[in-house]
C-alpha cells in the first residue's frame, strides 16, 4: 500500500488530576491514522475505540472531515452531555427499560444513567475505557484491532466478556467495523458504532437537507422514555417512511407523537433482510458537496438519530459550534430493550458461542 499506518503516541495532553481519576490507564492512550490509496484518512483512538476524524473528498476532490468530534481527549472524557461522538458503545447499545432484565431465572440490575433507564452500557461503558490496540493490515486494507475485557458484573452485566473490534480502511473508501465477542456466562450483547456525520463537513450547519434512504418498511415505536412498545408498525404513510430518499428535514416538523417523544428522529428501524445477511441498510446523499455514505450491515436494525440534543454549546475540531441537528447517527444494532422483549431477535450470547457482526461505511461522491 502507498501509505502505511501512522501511530501518534502521547495522544493529546492529559494534565488534570480529575482526568487521572476517570482514566486509570491514560498514559497508554494513542491515536492511529489510517490512509488509503484514494487519500481518505481515518483517525482512531483506543480511548473508547473512538473514531475521531474521517476525511473524505467531495465531487470536486475537496477533502473535509465529516465526523463530529474533538481535538483533545480531555473533551471526550469530560463532555458534559456525553454525546458518544465516534465511540463503540456497549455492552448493550441503546436502552434497557428500568435498567433491569431477567436471564435464566435471575434478575440483573444495571446502572441507571438515563433515568429511569440504562443507556449505552452504563456509567462507564465501552466508550469510556482504554482498549488494548495493535496495528493490522491485509491486501487492500489497513486497520486497528482493539480489545477489551468487560468483567463479570461490570455495570451490572453477568459474565466476563472479551470483545474485539477491528476497524479496516480499504482502498475502495470503505471503513469496515468488525465485532467479535465471547463470554463465560450468558449475557446480552449489542455493540454499535456511534459516529455523528455531517457530509458537508463537521460544524457546517444542520443535516436537514441530507437526503436519506433506509431499507426498512417497519420501525419500533417507543413510549415517552424511548423504550420500544413491542409493536412493529409499517412506516408507510408516516414521517418514518424513508424507503425512498427524502431530505431528513422534510417531515421532521409534522405533528406526530413519536416525533414528540424523540424530539425528532431517535428510533430503531427494522431492516428488510434475512438474519445475518450483509445488505444495504441506509444511503445518505448531501446535495451541495455530492458526498454519499452507504451503510451495509449484518445487524437486523439501525437507529436513526438526528442530533436532537445538540444545541450549539459544544464546539468541534473546526472551532465551530455543533448546532441543533448538526449531525446524524445511523447505528447498526439489535433492537432496543431486546432482553425484555421476547418477540425481538435475541441478543443473548452464551458460553461457547461467538458474537460476530460487521458493518461497512462506504464513502463516495457524485
């Protein structure tokens, strides 16, 4: 390959004792830069397995960073609103109702960090720990392999869970995210990647004009606490119909109870696919730059969130504020609250089995 992986040691300055209390192993925090033959560049840190930057060209070849995030690790650690910019979230991405579930006759109580519910793995989820990391490469790609052991009863979950996440940047402008996990006790597992995107460039206004298609004829409506009701209604005739491309902002202002609950879109979509099949989940086109993001996954669902809680207080790498709806997330996943929803696909990983999942983010322009 033309460009090798570059590793930058001593990633950012960690000066305060408060940070040291939060991150015991901060001396080993590093930043990895992947560059492919097309000039696409992705930066990843082993703190939270976070993607900190994604540089991609527009239709004229102009490069821009399309991933929201920060320049300093302190900002990821100390972010007041914990937006999960670019992170791997787990052990269970999304919400578990009232922070509890019953498995094999035993009830487990999880950390309540989104009252009254459990969200994205808890108070110290996978996004707030230092992962072991090593560089890796193959034919037409280079990457970073990250490993973490979540101990039995960590954030309330049963079992020692060994997780591997591998980021691979290919010469086809694809960023592959490959997940693998094993456990010594039955446990729910639902890992996802929580990058926020703005295909104009991070800090470049709202994403309401981005044209979105989601390969889903159904979605999982929620209650006021954003917990699925268990129903799987059709999206046809609702603001949640993205089966054909439409601007994200076209229907977001409609009078709709689900939009009121989510303060906009913050819902899981049921992908039109067979179990475990790698297929197109979503496609986003930004008309002014021509940038396109296509997402393929083996997961059964995808959470579409359009930055409803961004309010301009956070400033990103460009120094510009991240305004309301200034970024979108498309988080490939199993459905929220699956441990308490017997009709949803199971998220229970058992000893002797291997959790495996792959999601591909492909960038292009037209």
